[in-house]
């Protein structure tokens, strides 16, 4: 299946860097010729069809903003088999070939359960990237403790 239209959602609690990740997905997707749809309010928004087409303008100047421009929420309904099926049907209604999920472990478990309904999914690099990010965080933290900070 050729990917032409993708969705991007943020799930779980807000975290630093979510807007930067959204921006990267949108810009990379557009560069590759995809239509990119933002899904508001995480899996809850996917269930309710809260999607809109994103473009370069919709992600300009968002990196410095806190939270996530797509908003996030936790969805009890999505945790049920019926909710997962409904989310998959909604993705088909919007003709999404792939959904990029930005979040933590629970968000990825949700993505895996949704993809388990016969859909192909790729997250094999997730653990490797997570460990790289943790290592980077440790190096940044150590470096900031090592240097004497001076405000001028």
C-alpha cells in the first residue's frame, strides 16, 4: 500500500518537544508528498473525527510554545476493543494510510492495539530511540551541573 495521507496525534500527558515533533512530522510528510492531517485531542479526537489538514503555515512558530497545538487527552473508550475498532473505522473514513503517534508508553500500546486489527505498523526503532534520548538527557543534565552558570 502506498502512503499518501497520514495523521498525527499526541496522546497522554503534555511533554516538552511535542510541538517540535508535530512540526517535524508535518514538514517531512509534506516534503514527501503526503497530505498530513492533525488529529485533535489524541485518541479521543480520532474516535470523534476531530481532524484537519495541516500545512507548513499551521506549524510555523510552534516550537517555542508549550504543550501541544493538537491538544491531548486520555480516552477510556479507546481502551476497549470496540473503541479500537471504531478508531480504525474513523481512520478509514478519513482515508488515513498511517498515523504517527507522539507520546509515551501508553500511547504506543494504543497504537499497537489499533494496528493489531490487521493494519501494518512500525515502531521497532522506538526502544532504541528512547534509550538514545535518555542518554542525551543524562549528558545534558551532567553538563549543566558541571558548568558554573552566570547571568549577565
